[in-house]
């Protein structure tokens, strides 16, 4: 009957400070952005307490001018270095910025991001050029995913952006993308 | 967050191609690659300093064809889409040369043959700008690093247990029982249905049940076999998943 003890052992109440520290520890070990819900479930705390703890943690980092930041990305929380240390961090890691996407791939990605779910013919319509190789590149890089078929002639495959897209472009969710109509002002 | 310091700004236009002027006969060009015919067209319109709402179609068509011919001469394979656009331009140009229908009423609004092309250009340009925005975002993002992967990331604690993992646990238990049976007591055998009921009740009550512990409660090989079948049945029929923390370790039945 020791399962009972393991599963439902009453835990001691935590102080707010302890919770902040715990949340920090979990965000640190997580290999990808961890959501508030997961934190709340694991720590058996209310969502609100977790949110307050994260907020506290963020201001702690800010106030002591830390080299790290707690950022909200792809719907979760992540511990990351500050942007202004990129040169030093990069030379320490001995990495170079990863290969850039080609102009064609970026354009295709932009169309998919704003028009998703979108089919290949619809992308062609906007870009005026075949996008097959760009789509392949984006699929290979897992920036886009197939989102089922469109119930129209030929049942073309529809594409949408992935979670990796959010992460690589520093977005919390798609609503963070500036509205496509905003770009109209820039058009002469 | 104080994002996007100076050093990350990037001139997106710079990565597009440029035609460096010269005598019209031999244009010197710096070939980049235009992302498509619309991209090339926008570039030409801008280079000619023309208004996008009043495109000098004859001049732009000429420039466009010049570029295509140049690509051909340089042996650059021309995508069919560039040729489609060339045809479209020529079509618009010829339409514009046609005299207006003398019988058409004065009031009647005649659509400018260029309208559709302008609409497409404007729509395209929005996405081209959006692509530039994405580029800048990814550049900023590349200045941010998360911690390097640690050992447990690859050997993640929550791996799905396979049938073989289940069998291994099962065999372990059976082996242990062979060693320790001391006294046979006649017992009533428990049916599969009962066993499933017991296990289900336990899972839903506690959220998770250790398979090792559950099996250890069994008193005979037969009961263990029944318990094992019950586990398989429950995983198949109920919203219960199997988790294994370490390879060859205990398997946990967890309520989803």
C-alpha cells in the first residue's frame, strides 16, 4: 500500500520564494519551452501562483542585470542568454550563425505564415513562381507542416507553420506576427 | 526585453539583384536571384522610378524582356514563370495599344488592362516585406542561445514502453516468484474481468500504478499472467498510458 504514500503524500506548503526557485529550476532543465500548465501540474500549484512566480523570476533577472532572461516563446517559457552577449557566447560555443534561408524560401514561408492553411497553387498565385523546392526546404527544416488536404479539385495538400517556426522566429504565437495589412503602408 | 541592437539590422534589399547601368547594348549586371517574376518586375519599376499605379507598360516590358534575354545569353535557365510574366506583359501592352471602343458609353468605366497586374504586385509586395521581417526576426533570434543539451534530453525520462519492456518486467517477476514460492495455499483464482476491475480502480484512484508493485501482489504464476493480460487490455481499451523512467526499469500505468 505504499503507492498511496507516494502518490498522495501531502506536501508541505511552499513559500513564494521557494516556488520561484523551483520554477526556475524546471525551466532550466527543460529541453524545450515549458508551458505554465505543465509547471502547474508538476508542482501541483495553481496556474496563478505559477504565473506570479514567473513574473517574479523575470524581474529578478532584470533587476540584477543577469546574463540570462526568461522569455515566453511558442506558448512556453524558456531560459536564454541575452541578445547583447551573442558575440561572446558564439565564440565560446565556436558556432556560426546557421545558414540563412533563401529569398524564395523566406517569401514562401511568409505566405504560409499569413495565409495558413494554404495550398501550393495558392502560394503560386501570390508569389507568381513555383515554390516546390522552397516548400521542400521548409519541410526539411521543420518550419512548416502538412495540414491535411483541401476539399477542392485535386485535393491539394495544405501547409501551415510549425512550433519550430515559432521558436526560430522568436514568437509566442501566430498572433504576434505583425498584421499583413501593416505592410501595405510600406508599399509606395 | 531590449531586442534588436544596431549590429543586427540588415538591409534586406541588398541581397536582391542589381542591374548596373551601362550602354544598353551590353548591360553589366550583378545577378542575384530574383525570387520570381513579380520580384523582378517590382525591381524594374523601382529602377525606372515609375509609379506602381501608373506603370509605363511599354518601357517596363522592354526592360523585362531585356533581362530575360540577358539571362538566356548568360545561360541561366529561365524558369517558365518568368516567361509567363513576359507573355502577360506583352498582352497588357497590346491591349493598351488598342483604340477604345468608340461605341462604348462615355460613363462606362473601362478597366485598365494593368489593374490585375497592379493588384498582384501590391499583394506580392506585402509578402516580400513580410519575408524581410521574418529575416530580421530570425537574425535577432540567432543572437539568443539556450542552454546546451544535457544528457537527460536524449535519454528522456518519459519514453514510451514497448511490448518488449513489458515482457522484460513480466519475466523478472515470474523469475522472482519461481525462487520464492514456499508454501502452496489453495486460493480462489481471480478472473480477468475482476483483475481488470481491480487494476482500473487503482489507476483511476491514484492516477498511476507501478506495474512491478502490482505484479508483486500476485500470488501465483497464473495470477501474474492474468494481471499481465489485464494490463494489456486496459492499455488497449482505457485512456491509460505506459511510461518507463529508465530502460529495463519499472513500467508505470498512468491515467491520461
